[in-house]
C-alpha cells in the first residue's frame, strides 16, 4: 500500500463542496477603488478538478486569496458568497477561518520560497500545521512529517525533514508545500500556479503528483494556471478568466473543442502548432488596466467581432450546452 493511501482518510463530502456566488473583491486605492474580481461564480464538486485559467493579472490569485480569507489590505470582499460545506466563509470571524484553512482547505502557494519560512526546517513547517489543528503532539509530529514527505515522493525523507528550504531545489520545495497542505487532510486543495518557474521535467512530476494526491486523498482541486496544456492534462472542468470576470466555463472537452468566447478561441489558437517554423498566432492588443476598464465588455477593444453593444454593457451569462456557459453577445448574451 502506498504511503499516500496509508495517510489518506476516507471522508464524505457533498456533491458541491465549494460554491462561489457573485464574488466581488475590491482594492481601496487612490484615486478610486479597483475591482480585481467582479461578480465571479463557479462551483467545485466532490472529487473534481476545476482549472481557473487566464493571463497574469486577470484576478485568478485574488480569487483564491478571497476564498481562504487571506486578502491583504487594502483588499476587501465587497460582495458575494463563498460557501464551503454549506458555510459562508465570507461571514466567518478570523478564529473560525483559521480552522478552515489547512483542515478544510489546503493551499499550495505560487512561490514556495516566499511562503516557507527560511529559518524553519521543512519538517517544522509540516509539524506546525498538525499541532495548530490539534492533530498531533510535538512528539508525534516529526514522524508524521516524515511520512508526509515520503507521501509527496521526497527521497530520503528522514534526512530532508531537518533541511532548511534553501537546501532544496525548486521542485522539492513545491513538494514540501504540498506536504504542508496535505497535513490536515483537507477536502479541497487550491494550487496557485504550482508549476511556475519549474523546468519541463519537474513540471510533469509535480502534475503527476497532484493527480496522484487527488485520487489517493479523494481531494477536490482548484488549479490556478495560465497554461492551457496543464488544464488539458489535469482538469475536469475549466473557467476562463479575463480582467476580473469569468467569461466562459464548462468541461475541458467542451471548452477546448467548441470554445464559445472570442478570448477563449484566441487563447487556444495561440498554442504553438505541430508545424516547425510556423508563425505564432497572438491576440491583438493588450490586457486592460484594471483601474480603468472599458464601460462594456473588457475584451471588446481586442475582439474582432465586437458590436456597438459590447462597448456599453457587459453581457449576461448564456448557457450554450449542458454545463457550458459563456458571457458574450455573440452567443445570445443580454445587457
């Protein structure tokens, strides 16, 4: 039996584990507040991987930090609900949120070197999570930490448990972050750009590990990335984000085979093809400044199919197929 299976705990979760409904996050900066996440809604079901994809600055990480209550001032949640196992996390006081973080929702940060304390040994990071949530005594925590390092496939875990973060490679630090996130056996894992700054071989290993963790620990996973290849390999459903809004979501098969939003089609078209030397296709224009978004659809200035209504109001959500929706006037959206 694998060390992942030995450590996993078979719990039961409802079909919809996380439901984000109309989430709006604002940063109160001069000369006017900036809306970084605007009326975002999605759900994550039991055992499912939802990929949240978009360009840098689209609001993906702010969405994740809003969910787990780690927004830093001047950021604040201005509207919407985040229901996790039926509880609205936006209404929980900080002491209650601390119980949810780690024990209910694990988080793998984008930059493990920044997230890990440089003067703490890697085993102490894992032990701290266990002790804070009352899952192990100090005497037990070291052995549990070694078991978790073994579970995330770090070689010689009995030695590595006493290493400092700077003594590990980038891929190993990312594995340590996963071990910390798994320590309290959460039902949901949020992975924020887990393959950023890793070479291709290590990226593949990390993705394989995420898939293994999901199956063995019966996890639901929110995978945040800008890499459509990662989404294609790992996710069950995908939500495409642009300038703080989700513009399309559905199963990976639906969205990749029949993309409904011009932005999604542009992203897919920009993936390098099989023909060597062929010219890369890019989306015209640039991502808008979040402090001065257009009045209507944020993608309109870059869209070859824009209409007059696109310049004045953002379209409502339209269902184009079962479990596939889009916010675009080309697909029947209304002002």
